C-alpha cells in the first residue's frame, strides 16, 4: 500500500516544479517584433536605448535569468540582490546580502542600485524584479549616521515591541531611503515595469519587499503615533532617535514612487495551492481547498485542518481524500530549538492524529522558499505512526514543541523535507492526505 507521506511529499515537489519563477515569467511576458508584453501592457523596446534590470528578493535570480533569455542583448546592465548565489549564469551583477536581518552587503547593494537608477533617463526602461525577502536584502537608512548594527537593533526593537505587521512596515518605510516608493521616486524620469513574486496576501502588493517602487503616501503622524504607542524612542539606538529629531521623517510627509510604471504579479500563493490541488486530482484524490486557512496561530489552523480531513474521510468512504491550504501560520518562539512554523505545524498535527487514533492520514507543511525558520529544511511530513514510534523510543513530542525544536525531532525520527533554497517565495503549502 502506498505510503501517504510519500504521496504528500511527491505532491509538494511537483508543485515546486510547476511554480518555477522562470516558467511564470515566460507565461506572463512575451516579446513580439519590437514590443515587450507585460501581461496585457505593451512596451515598445525601440523607444529605449538602455534596458536595466534591478532585482531584489529571494526569487530575483530566477526572474532575471528568464528576462535575460527573453530579451537577450537588449539588456544593457543589471543588479540582482538575493540571499544565495544560484548556478544561473547571469550578465547582471549578483549580490548576496543578509536575510532575515540586513547586513553590510544590504547597504552596499542599496547604494549601487540607487546609483544605477539615478543614472537612468527618459531613454531607459527599468525592469524591477521584486519578491519576498527584499526588505532586508536591500536597505539604506534615512541618515548616514545609522550604522548596520543600529539598523539591526531597530529591527529587533520593532519585532519585539508588540506592534502589528502593518505598524512595523509604517516605521520601517519611514526610516528607509529605499522603501515606501523611495526607489521608484528616483526612477521617475524612466519607463518602469515592476514584476512581483508575492509572499503576502493577494491584493497587498505594497507590502512586498516593503514597496520600493510603487507610489505610496508617507504620513508622519502615523509614524509618530506608533513611536509613542510602543515607547520606541526608549528602545531605538541614539542614531535613529537623532535622525527622527532632526526632521528626516517629518519632512517626508508626502507621496513617493514611480508614476510611469507597469505593475504585474507573476506568481503568488494561489498559484501554488492551485497547482497542488491539480496534481492531487490527477493522482485520483478527492480534493478540497481550504481558502480560509491562510493565517492564524498554527495550532488553530492545525485543529481546523484535522477536523476537516476527518469529515472528508467520513463523507467519502473508500476514497483517498486531500485537503490543501496555503498562506503562513504564526508560530510564537519561546524556546531555543531549531525549526520553523512548518515543522512545528506538522509535529503538532501528528501528535493530534496519534492522540485521536486517526490512522492512514499524513500531514505535510513546507515553505516554497525551501527554508523553514532557522533550519535547513523546507518543512516536514508525518503521520500518527511518526509519533507512536517516537514514544516507543522514549521521545516526547510535546517537549520538542515546547522548545520550538521540531527540526531535531524529525532529524531523529525521519520526515524532513529538504529542498535547499528554491529561488522562489510564495509562502507555504500544507497538504493533508488520507485513506
């Protein structure tokens, strides 16, 4: 009898191949005669003597490889900033910078990109390739007195302040010379096309890489309200508070971004969910997509998913069933172990399956970027037997969950899904398969 864990793993790997960024670029862009079609928008290439690529994010290398093959010698120069160097041979310069925290290469990359964009004019076509991870990979603070260490400390203060993602982004954008449309403002003389691989909710394009290009209002009153609400002046380094007091933020109460731009999302999480569901149907599974299970505490999403797959088993006796969902669950970190939200989701689910006596059911959860938390795995796959076998060996899954150490559990018991960095980033995919 087929191991359902193998089925779930196979569905995920097939999905990764189907949502390859290069294939997505080739589906959404084409060149006919002397025109570049970006979705339904047409750009006459003969109008531009300078075609420039600027890429920032985990998927930017693969996007750039597709564009360089599509446009060939028409591309005159380019800079790509990402978190690892792939085997793709690019004409564009590739810079590997820090993620999830910016590093010195993030600052150097920002300076190089700003210099390149400033050199462009009305005969330049700038192709921005933007994907998740770009927020930390390319950064330049509003004041030169803010060091990389101060920038990292500022980010740490924000994420531990209790503020929401929206509030964090408002502060980050206000303190940056790249974010919130600032980079696009520098490109206002040129024709621009912004291509996105999205790691956020559909329709939230201004959150991808903290919006370096598109027009966006910057309101100082919102910034200062958040600073006061969470007492951030007491937590920020002195160089940051000095920059605030010197008026760098208050003077930026305006709208920034590129007006002459074509924007297109070429890939997002819905593409991964759709591909996974299609492959499951081809395998003869009865498939349900849970579009509501996208965000929330991982235990709540796990409980919901298991309850739903049990209902599917009852509703379709004698058939194999499959429940698929996407998005990103939240996983508070209280321990000092190794792992991430995907592996902890799977371990918790497997524990519930074992406790409830639910057999012949497998759970997989993986990140499409190939990286889960602070581990080297994309995620994991398990079933009730994974937990029962661990208990027989004297291993307590609950202790691994409490220490956020799910990776160590799966290293011992098996079940890790390791792909390496995929050069993609469209959030997570969760697959439950049952007889």
